[in-house]
């Protein structure tokens, strides 16, 4: 009660005081400089720069950014655009592959197996491929989890389990990025020679790679489709790696806008990458008879080579003679 | 129901950093984590203004929207809190936040992020109110004790206001009417999609 | 599980219990508490008396949180500036677990600055000194308190034997409580020296001298709260936004409520200036020309307050002659300020009243510091802006108790409470202390040296290193006992290193080892240095005086940590070792070597009639702390009907006349004639005689009265000026009959030979004061304030260029005062200035260097730089330089630079902060850094584990010679330097 009375008195007292002061105010008050007239204004700064930055004394200079409403656009990308990109690319690719499979089925060896094989990928090449591929699959799954997990997986497993899994997924994503990056670099160096586009590729592409009907356009060691995959891996992989590291080492390379942009590139490229890799996996497995063993055992049937990489076979034969020591009879079938 | 907000009256803020150290003191925030900071715009030039900034506890909080593990939530008071048990330290909330509020302790190698930490409006976290576990993870829970955030309570010039949005908006409006100027409620448009007419 | 809280809440909501909670009755926030917590309380927003219903947040049934339940709440005072913010601490099991806002304090109303909001860490700091240590062969070695005190005492006594008591310098602190500072001064008196000083020397010694010489007391006339009443606030030579942040609550709210003019005159566009309605940039060191420039316009336009001047001011005509020299052209030539702008300022200040003038170190830390503050006072007098609400000289002091430590005489020129050093003063204190005057005299080398001011702390190393014949005492200073003072806040650090090396003994008593320790190791000392861990003020109880003269009692929050000891205990142990503890603590209770603070205050009450520290008994002060909420925020007064503090002003701002039983309410505004004395009114103090013989141009003389003319405080029975009260004057008025028998007996005991001569300030019975008050009169009399302060080196302030000035063209016309012997030492400022001009120093070092405060740190800064919450915010020493000067030198913002100074080939390495805050040709450094010297990191020189988190170069490595002739104040605010990219 005492407090209340004090408060009331204060209120009344101030009122009286103000009255007194107003009545005593001299006309020159009207000319008083308005101190905000020259002061910085939030809306103006935002309109000019779309961010407000100032000075802070702590060494963490990024905290000098007072406001960056650009986060809103990034949020829109992450929560809406990316879902559409990912959804369309991945589901679209899956749908396309299924339809294609239903129509075309597995591409068989037209002339059957010759029983003679020929080395296509050395053990080193295969190791690099599989290392990169394994990393990619884990990176893809853990990455997709960041985008779609909250919607698809969390309701199923509950928050604790989902967080636990996501935490491990994050560690995996961060640490496996290193072997993945090394793999991409090795792939780039190892197969660069065979992946320079040339005239044959134009013809190959004109004939649609022979994917429709039973056509077999000639190709060297890598046909135009494979070259495309190669360049997608090299460029896409390079991009996801570069942007990924930018995100993994926050503020070493760029400020917050750079990181937002990096995330946009990383996620978009990764989604498309995943979609393309689905096609790659398809063609390397159920899509084409005899293709998997190229990366599996490292050898392919001569007939397979004849059908899909005729020019390469010629090259190999020319280099080593028809009775190439490296061609071996397959194990008894 | 009360809807908690912060408001920094830039015409009062003198960059004394009381809000910053009050926060450190109340929650024993470690070196390198700055739940609240004061930014000075046009430093040393005419028109210089300082603004104290922390998590604004946004309406439709962007951090919560983008969190991959859904660990950020809004309480009935409009306070945006998060669970450190669920946080995976991915940094997404930092990309989305317009105010640079989320902070990450550096853990392990190559600048990787630990669990996110940010202003809790002195309202703790998901653990039981006032529990030891809550204090250790999120700091004190003043709201549960009927107190407001210490940064605002200790503000040297009563520049930083915290409390029910309607009331602090009204306080600010009164001030502006009385003194005849006001550079606006910084961050309100971005955080709450509203401005205070002055 | 995940979002338990929201779930709980929604359950409550659905069950309807939220509605019940909304009534706000359940330990939660009621509406008023909410408003207060939202920063609303206080008059400004009266219109908001009704709030939209239901908008106040409902707290849930309060959680009896296991963390703070059972904690006790204790209140003390923040130790970081003079505003006097109450610190509210929660203590559990002897541990300080939290700080809460101090809503009840009428001074800070819950607020703090960065330092105040983090004081808890000071107590718990891991880096504090834990036990006494000494330097043995260059290594810091732990010793026991007993050994240390014995060794130090033996050494001191040995020095005393050989070189006399004046060879020991006792350097005390504004951080001590009144009780500590008083006992420290008393220790000096009993030891037998006037070489006792503290931070006021380097802070407001010039204010104390200049202001007291103008109107009687050298203190802030009004209060922080009262600034709310001003229509024009002018801040010249201060940056309260960083130095006194909580004061800005009053300044800015006052500015808003009154739509007041807010004028800032400063070389830097400070954080305070950012809120100014008028900012005036001046050249450092030209305060007097600027002030005279303002006065020139006032006189030109007849804006002066003629009636006020006639009634209450002496020496106006003398002043007018000096002001007339400062026409707008000359002012602009010297200070760089255009005449039109000063005319605008002059008009606002003189016509939009009440106006207040606020200053701090910007005016005081100069060789002309005393003259600067005098000119400021003169401007106030000319416009009639002294002695009322919203007016006055609002002098913002620096430390939490620098006003108190000054009042209790921890000083070289006076005994406690400004009694001076004359025989009468010593006799007064010998009566209060109940010791023989002859005993005190015997402690000194001679009666003459007993009555001679000591050596200012600014010159301690000169007193050590100058040839013996230049030091006017028996011998050089050979030992220094520092209790709570930084060394890096004293100018000319390179030369102080010689002093540190030459000392025979250095004792550092402080919670932190400070730069005394690191620099003495750097100076090459291997032994003869001791460090004592002293408790912070939060581990001690006692009274502190804020800048507005309010005295506040701080409780002990926690017991001294580790082996730390209370200041009072250390003083007692030293007195005991030196053999005079029995006499010194005759009337003071001592338990376990710890003197009782309350008893010390009571002794002060018994002797401090001159300053009105006599009414503030510990009981009254404690009642004020307990009843803080009852004091009005604007007037600082409690309701008259309150049983405990009724009618009192908060903290009983001195003068609080008479004995505690008189219940004088304190004096919130000095010299306010609109109130009766018993309500806090007053008059100017006639301290310099009652009349003066003036020489007229024709060679004749006339006598001019120095008493007020027709002005008197409300209800005064004498309706005119009057001199101070003595028994004789009471008899003349016939008021001696009002004295009681006991009072009369005491008066006769004081001076049995001539009782009539006993005055209001010597009467230990308080009778003369009581009777004067009874008749509505001020005990010290009713005089005129002096525009002409005869007796000072410059009775009318005169502009004098800084010792090191870039404007060598002005030195001939405005030279510094001639060399002279002051305070036992030579002051060769004139020779130094002359040599600098002749050597062309200003060409080699073209930039003006000034220094100042940062909000995060205080003083020498070791304590605050040890606090991680503060240290994180300012991690590097820096120098501000203008973009133009930086571009000329290829200096980048944030880059390393070497700063070189005009003396001793001094150099310092720090970061550059390129900013328009400083004008072209001016550089500025914060003065809180230490622990580096000339580019070298001295971290290893601290005792292990006690080094502050942040170290850096000290500004005073670069600062130079220059001392105010009236006080020995140093000149760190203006010197010259050069900056080069490192």
C-alpha cells in the first residue's frame, strides 16, 4: 500500500512538474534540434543494403551484423524450393527409370557371351570407384535426412531416436566428405584421358546412345553417356565438396550470405547429383546385362565390349594383338 | 495470453554492455558465446546509434522452421526455446536467423559446431523449471520465478525493454510521444512483422 | 517429452487455471512489479496508469527452484564509479550465487552498466591473489601474513630511523570505505607524515581545490537525480555514457521529459555526444577560452543574472576584464570553435534555465585543471545557475568512494574533513582521537613539516629519484606502501621504472598484483617487493559516498576469500607492528585484529563538524538501506511521517548538520537558499574572510564585504549575509542562552583560554551548530561565491597552453606558469614547455594525444581486465586516429601501430582504431590497459595465475610532464605523440 501511494504521488508529482515546465517553456524550445533527424534509421538501412552492420568490440566480427533479413529467402529455399527440387528430381528420376525398365527391360547382350573377357577397370580404379560410391550413398542419405527427415522420418521414430540418428548422420556426413573428395579428385585424374569429348560422342548422342531399339553406336572406352556422368561427378562433386567445406568451416571463407548461398548450391547440386546417380546405378545394374561386372570383377565379356564400346575394343586389340594375353577365358560356366 | 518481446530504444542505448554482462552473470555463459551483444551503427559519426540485440523470439520463428531435427519450439508466452538434447549443431538456424542469435561452442576439430546456444528470454529450456539440469544447459529460469530477463531489468538507461509485447510497445509509444522523436523499434518488422507507429 | 513446457502450459490452459493465474496473486508478477521491471516506473509515463487487462504475463506458481531457494539477500554498493548503484546479492552457503536488480535504490532503480552487472565475478575470480607473496631473487614466493607484516614493519622502522617518517609514502585508495580511508589517513598521522594520498589526486583534486575556493565545498552541488530538472544540460570534459552509464538514465530521461538542450563540448564525438542536441568539437586544452568565449556572448547580450551576481558573487568586475579579451575571433583562433556556435550555446545556457554544467576528467586532468573548473563555476555563477533544482556544478567523480576518501582526508594537504594541517587542525583531531597533541607532534620530523603539505602521488617517483637537496624533507622517499592504487594510471611510466628500481621497499596491498608488481619486475627488482591479498569491497562492510554526497552503507556480502584480509585489518596490523595501535584504536572496538567499521564511523561523526559528516550515524545509514524504496526518485526524500527515515534525503548527503539526534535530513542541493537549513537549504560559505581590501586604480584602497548581500536561506532569522558561527557570535546575537550546560562545558574544555573563539567546526558538543540551525542559520555562515579567488596561482582563470602543445605559436602569448617549488618538489613545467618549443617537438610529434575511459574497464583496469565477462568485450589496447591522419601514415583500421611520445623515447605498440570520433590531428587512447611495456608482454612478471586475462600497453607510457600548480595534478589529457604503422 505504501508502495502504491508512493507511486501515485510520483505520478501526480511528475504531472504537476510537467505542467509547471510546460507553462514555463520558452518559445525557443520549438527550434530545438531533433537528435533523431540525423540519426541512422533501420528501414532506410535495410532498404539500402538489405542488412545492417556496425561495430562491435569483440573479436567476433560477424556479430557486427545486426540484422540480415536475407535469412527469410534462405528459409523459403530450404523449406519450399528445395523440397520441390529434390522431390521432382529424385522421384521424377525414379519414375522415369521404372517406366523405362517396364518398357525396355534389361538391355541384353545381343550376341550372347563370348566366354572371353577383357580387363576394363584395374583394381585401383575399382577401389577408387567403390570408395567414392560408398561415401556418396552415405552422404546422400544423411544429406537427404537433413532436408526430408523431419517430415518423413521424425514422425515415425520420434524425436529422440531421430536426433540420435541425425547426430550420427551429421558426423558421417562431415567425416566421409574427406574420402569422398579424395575419390572425386582421383576419378578426375584417373579417367580424364578417356573423357575428353570428341566427334564420336556427337554421333553417339545423335543415335540416342542406342538406348531405344537395338542400336549400338560405336564408342571408345567411355561413351558420351559415361562421359556425362564423369563430368557430373567431377564438377558436381567438386561443387558439393567446395560448398560443403565452406559450411563445415563456418566463417573461414565467407560471411553469412556466402554460407546461405553455399547451402543453396550444395543442396541443389546434391539433389540433382542424387537423381543422376540413380540413373547411373540403374544402368550399371539391372539396366544392362554385363555392365556391373566391369566395376565388379573389373573384366567384361568381349561381346559386351564389341556391342557397347566397339572402338575401345579395337584400340585394345590393336595395342595388344588379337590374342591379347590379358583376355582370359572365363571360369567355366 | 502474454506475448513476450524485446524492444531496444536506440535513442536511449549508450552501448554500456550491461545487458551483455548481466546475461553472462545470470547464466554463467562461457567466453566466446555471446547470447546478447550491442552493435553500434555509424560508429564515431554523427547519427551514431547503438542497438542491443539477442534472439528476438520471432513470430513464426525462422530458426524453428528450418531446424532439421525440430528442436526449436515456441512456448505459450511466445518465447522461442530449444532442446540441447535434440540439437545436432548443424548451423541451419544461424543461416535463417535475421539477428545472428544462435551461438555454437567450438568443439572438436575444424571449427565444428557444438550444441546451439542462444538467449532463452531467461526462460530456461525443456527441463523442469528451476532444475539443476535446466540451469546447466540453458541457464537460469527467471520467467518461472515471475521475473523478466535480467538484461532488460539491469539496462542502465531503461533502453532495453522486455515483457509483454503490447505493454512494451505502449511504453515505447508513450516515450516517443513525450519526447517527440524515436528511431523505431529496431528489428520489430523483421521479427514480429509489425512496427510501432510513432 | 520434447516440449514439456508447452504441453504443461496447454494442459493448464485447457483446464482453465490460466484464468485463475491471471489475477496475479500467486507470487508472480503483479502489474506494478511488471511495470517496474519493464523500466516504466518513474514519472515519465504517467499516462499509462491503466493497462490493458490481461496483458500482464502470469507467472506460474513460483518454482521454489532448488538453485536459489534459501539464499539470503545482501546489499552493497558497486565499486566501479561514483554513481553509487546498489548491488543486490543472493548468497547461499557463503557463496555469492546471483545478482538481482536493485529496484528499491533511488539512485539506480535496478540498473547497472557492464561493470556493475558483473561484479559478482570479482569476488569469485580464479585469478585473484590468494596469499601474501614476496619477491625473492626475482621469484614470487609465498609467505605468511605474520612473516610479511613483521619483515615489512622492521624495514619501515629501519627507514624511519635513518631517513625520518616522511621517507615512507602511504598511498591509499578511493576504493576503500570511508572507514578504511579514514583509518589509512590516521595511520599516516600516527606514523608521522603527510605523504598520504589517493586517487583523487589524479582525478578531481583540481575540482576540489577550484570549486571549494569558489563557494566553499569542493563537491558536486546537486545530484544525478536532480539533473532531471534541468532545461539545459551541458557536458564539458566528460563522457558519462562510458564513465558513469547509469547516470545517463537520469540525463536522458531528463532530456526527454524537459525537452532539454543536451550540449556536449568535447574533442571527441563520444557515446554521450551521440545523444547531444548540440555537439561542439574543441581542441584539447582550450577549456578556458571556450568557457570565456561563451561568457563573452552572455555579457555582450546582457544574459547574465545581474541580481544573483549582486547578492551572491564577489569579483565580477575583475572577471569581466578577462572575458573581454576573448572575443569570438580569438576564441576560434585558439580553440577552433566558430563564434556562431558558441553564441548559440551561450544563449541556451544563459536563457533556457535551469542549466547545469557537468564535467569530469576532461577539465581536471590538465596543468590548468584548477583554473578550468574555476571557469566552469564562474559560468554557473554568471548565469545564476547555482543553488537550485536542475542547476549546479554536477561534477561526476570517478571511484565509488573517491568523494568519501577525499572528505576523510586521505590527502596530502589536510587532515580529515578539510581541517587543513595548521596547528588548530592537529589540536582538533588530537581532541577527537583523545591523544596528546604533543604525542602526534613527536611522531613527525618537525612541527614545520607536520604543517606542510606532503608529496602528491603523481610525483612519487620524482620524490624517490630526484637529488636529495631538491626534495624538501629530511630524505628522499625510500619505501612506498600502496593499498589499492594502480601504477599505470600515473603519467610518465618510463621514469617511474627508475623509481621502482630505487625503492628499498614496495608493498602492494590489492586483490590483484597490479602493474606495480609487473613493472617492478620489469624495472629489474629481485627483492624488496611484497604483495598482500586484500578483500574486495564486497567482502567488507562500511560506508561509501557517491558523487552526490549521499552516504550508503554496504553490507559484507561474503567473507574474504582465500587468505584475503579486510583493509581495516591490514591497517590495524601495520599500526600494531609499528607500535601505536593502542593509541590509534583507543575508541574503536577491535575483534580478531579487525576494527569495527561502525565504531570508526562513530569516531568520524564525532570529529567531522566542518563538513557535516556528523549526522550520519551507522544506525541512520543502515535504516536508509533498509528503507530504500521509500525515497522519492526525483527529490530523493522520504515521506515526513516515516518512523525510521522520515523527511531524510537518501544517504543523508553531506552536510548533514549536528549530531545524529538533531536528525538533519542531509543537503541534496548545496547552497540552495529556497529551502530552510533544516530542510537541506544552504548558502555560499564565507571561507576566505568576511571582507577584503581592494586596491583601486588611483592607489587608494577600499574594503569590500565578502558576505552575501540581501540573500539568505529560507526561514533564516538573519536576513542578510553573516560570518561563521562562534561562541562569540552566538553571544552577540544573544543565542548563547540556547546552549545547554553540557554543551557549554565542552566548549570551555576545548579552549579554556578563549572559549569565544570556539567555532561551529571545532565544537565537539555540536551545540553551536544546533543553535545556529534552530535559528534557521547555516553554521558556516552566509557569504559570497568568488569569481576572483585570491590566493590561487591564477585568481581569475587564465588560459595557458598545455606543456606539450601543437600550437607553438600561442605559447608566447599563453605560457604556462613559471617554474616553482610546490609540494616539496620543483615544478619545472615552464622550462619543459620552453624546451619543447625550442626543440621543435611539435614537428616531430604532431598529433595531440588525449586519454579516457572505456565502459568495460575502470582505472588501471587490472581488476576489470581479470573479469572474463568484461575482458571478452575489450581484448586489445588501441588508439583512435582520424581517417585523414591514418591515411597519411598508411595505417589500417585494426592494424598494429607504434605510438611514440615526446619524452624518454617512449614507445608503445597497440592496434589502430580509425574513426571519425576524433578530429584530424587528435589521437585518443583508453587508459585502463597495462601489463605491456614498450611492446613487451610482461605476463610472466605477475605471480603465477594472477595475471589479468587482457594485457596491453598503458596510455601513460606515452604521457608526459605537467603538473597543476595548485594541486600537483598530472596532465594525461593533452600531450603530443606520433603514430606509425608497425
